[in-house]
């Protein structure tokens, strides 16, 4: 248990659906991240939030929409996804310090049909 | 720009033998370097990190890593491998030119297989 909780663990959605992924941490961290992990590919950084402000958007398509209402919660809103968006979506958090390690959630396995 | 390379997709080791998983990096400033392990259907677990100081860093589960600035490498090592060490290993780097907790960039991962 890393202290970072992601829900749901598994999600199957159609291309016309709207769904949201949730991430929660109670570690007192003020930086939160979304990563995408596809088969045979390295982890792709999607978004970074520091003190609730988005500091990084790694050219992510607009069908992915992040939201960070406070330092403990991070959401990823999904709409009109494509089958190639199927992947493991990982949330992480860390202290706002370059040398701080990130703590990861278990991930949400997303399948777009 | 910062980047990480793990040149081996897979490493095979016999149980009891030493193991090495390779990592090289490229950053503009000085690096913060990390190793993570991922078991099937799980998130990433932190193993160890190099920030500054002693080039040999010791971490969880008997793993260690050596920072080599001249070779821009941060190889993960363990003197005696266990079957339970079989997993996916990721090297990651954060550039110190970022004042805040910015981008943590990962290598493509190395699948470690330890056979009895």
C-alpha cells in the first residue's frame, strides 16, 4: 500500500461514453501526476499538477481532461475515447521537491470498445 | 531535454547469481535518479534514488545502484538474485534545473526474469 488510491481498478467504456478516473492521496504531497502505460511502450507522462495548478500538459489530446480540486485529489475525465487509448493509467504523487520520489497508485486498467 | 535509456528489454539471470539492469540518462543540469519495480497488474514501487553524495546507493530488497557521472549511468544491481525479483524495472530521471517537483521521465523498462 503506497498511500495513493485509484478508482476504479478496471473500466470498460464505449467510444461515446463519458467516464472519470479518480486518484486520492493522503500523504501530504503537493505534486500529482497522470501517466499512461501502454503495452510495449514506456510510461508516458500526461499531466503534472503542483499546488493544484497544472504545470505540465504533455501534448495530450483534449478527450482527456484533468481536474485537481485540491492537493489530495486528482481526476482524469474521459470522453469520446478511441480504442488506442486502452492502457493502464497510473496516478502518482510526490513532495514538491526535485529529489522526492513519486508514490504510485495501483492504476486503472482502461479498455475502450 | 531529459531522457532515460534502458538498453535491454529483458535480462535473464539464474537464482543466486548477481544481476545488473542497465540505465543511462541525459539531462541539462544535474540528475536526480530513481529506480522503480512493477509487478504484474500493480503500480510502480520505489526502490532507491540518487540525489547527491555517495555514488553507491542502497535501497529496498537488497538492491543497490551506482551513479557514474562520467558514463551518465545509474545501473541497478543485486549480489544474489531471487526468483521473487522477477518483475519489470524502470529507471527514471528528474532534471535539477526544475525548482519544483517537475517531470519524472521513465525509461522503457527492463523485464527481469530469475530462473531457479
